[in-house]
């Protein structure tokens, strides 16, 4: 398992899981989920890498067109978001990389979302998109459906409906992190055994309740596990990819077993250490990148008469490093800690004298040794430690911040402003470490301030999480001091 994946799981466990435990997806929780998806998309990449993203003329959504696209084969992509959030644009990293790896166009659908549009609105939109592809001349057996999370549930709802109506189904289906069991019982049992670092089963259940409402949960169009064997036997080949930390991981295993019993070609891959919807970070996590490549091979094998081998995927971008071009940030001073849109602070007693604590704050591995969310931290060796010192800190292997220290009062205080960042997720950022002697130890205050990019609800979520991050990292610092 990569360090980036380890850092991602630790960060979601600390920041997002506690928030989603109590979030209402029909109310403020919906905005939080949107923010989380948007943040992941910014880190994951919004560009259509080597493909062209155009608004589709027939259905809501966008078409990703790779170079030298195949004529007939095409993918209908259904995004995740618990039926209450998400969009085609926010999953361009996945859709464009799938387009490149398969050589197929990808139609990413913007289906209607709950709570304004409950079941069967999303299914109606997905079926209309599928039928529109057939009307454009695509043979059903040359159409693939790819769904992520709730999008995977939507894909299975489409299949059961097509089979019930006697309509021709797609040639193959790929499911990433499928959330299929609307009762949530298996997810709750799994979470009790091994806590999911990202998705609380209660939040998944709330999302299902918002979308399904009072509909009959025993309908195979809502819960595929109620589909009779005769219906399952008519399904196309299906491949599922799920992270080993996911509480909904058993959904993929149960579906795989049911399909194999019905004589349908099916396979499921459990990817070690990955969180729910990990594929969204396919340009950042090597495991997600590999899952996209494997999914592409599966689709080519079942849709194309002459599938190419894996080693021919030469155009698919490798997993990016965090340093992909820096974006300048606004310089700050001490007043920013009082005026920034998002501010956080945490004070604690550290049982070592200020001199000892200072050595940890200025150490070569400072920050990285305290927090699993920091995957790299390097001081600029060409600059002397002190005022003007520069340090590059990489978060989750996905965003690097260049920090410049404008205060360096030894054993008392150090403060920096961020000069640049590799992902345009904020306009300004600063941190302040304050050390005060107290008995045999030190009263330590850690302040941070930022001006994040995005609407007001992004600021609210960032504000709620910032102090929690500081508290968590301070605990790591205290533990480091005790162990050293």
C-alpha cells in the first residue's frame, strides 16, 4: 500500500468520518458532501487530460473524446455522491483516463439529484441516456456502463429495468466502490468489525433513505440482491473494484457470488488500503491508477473485437507528483490570523522544555514525523534556518505548499506565510507556533489561517476541520517529544 493511500485514510478518518457520522444529506450534510467531492476533484484533477470534454447535445452531462476514438464502442459513466451530490465535471480525472485507456468516448451523465428528485428520477435519466446512445447508432453490446458508489447502484438499477422490459443490455459493466444494499445491515456489521476510515454506514443509509423514500426496498430496481436468479442470468459481464477499508465492500463480494451462481462472467478486486470511491484519485494514488487500467482492459476485452494488451496503454498519464507547477499565493502578516476567512487554533501543554520542543519544530523531519497526512517535508538547504527559511510540505502526496518563515524567535515563536501551492485550492495560508515556558514544560499554541477557494460552504467546512487538524497534529508532536 502506498504512503499516499495511508495518508489519505488517516486524513479522512480524522476529518471526514466524524463529520459524516452526524451529517444529514438532505440538509447541511449535502453541502458538506459536495465540498468533500469538490476538494477531492481539485486534488484529483479537473482537466480532461489528452481528451476533449464537450457538453453533450442530447443528454445533460459531457462527452470525453480521446484522440483516435473508436467508432462504435462507448462508455456511459454514472458518478457517485449518494444520489444527493456529484457531477460529471467533478469526475473528469476518471472519465478522461478511462477514455484514454480504452480509446472509447465517455458520456458522463448529470442525472437529477435528491432530495428534489427522488427515485426513480436518476434511473429515468440514466435509461434515457442509454437509449439515446442506441439511437445515435451505437450497438447495445458495444456500450459499457461504469458506475461509482451510488452510480454503481444506479447502474444495477438500469440493468434490472432493461431486463424486465426485454430491452437489449450493455456489453459490459464496471463498478467502483459499489453501494448496493439499501438496508445497510451488512455495512454496519462490517464497520463494527473494522471501522471504515471514510464512509460511516449511517451516512450511506441516510443517503439511500433520501433517494428511495417510501418506495418498496424489496424491488430489484432498488436492491439488486432481491433480483431472482433468472434476472441475474441475463446480466452482462461485470467487474467490481472495492477498497479493503470500505464498510460496503461486502456488497461487491455478494454481487459477484450471485452472478457467478447465475452463470454470468463476474470478477471483483479488493484493493488493499483504499477508501470509498478511491478511484476518483486515479491521478494521485497508484492503486487507483492501476484499477483504471484493469477496468479498461476488462472493457476492451468484452466490447472490442481486437482488444489491445495492457502494455499498449502508453498514453495514460502516470500518477502525478505533487509538484506539477506552483501557483502564487498572497503574502500574509500577523494580521491575517485575525482577519482570514478560515482560522483555527489549538493550545496544549507539552511535557518538555521550550528548547526541546523547538528542536522538534525545526528538525529536518518536522511536521512529517507528526502527521500521517504529510507525506513529505523538505527544508531548502540553500537557505539558513531562520527568518527567510523555506520549507516544502506535501499533503497526501497531492498538494505541495512552499512555506517561507518571516519570524524565527528561537525557543519562543516561529511564523510562516505560504508563497505558493501546487494545487489552486486557496489564495493565502499561514501558520504560527507560539512557545511559552510553564513549569517543567511548555504551553504550546498552534495557529493556522487560510483563504480557501470556493463558495461560503467551503469556508464553513474548512473552518470546522482546521482546528481538528491542528489538534491531531499537536498530539503527534507531543507523542514525538515523549518518544525522543
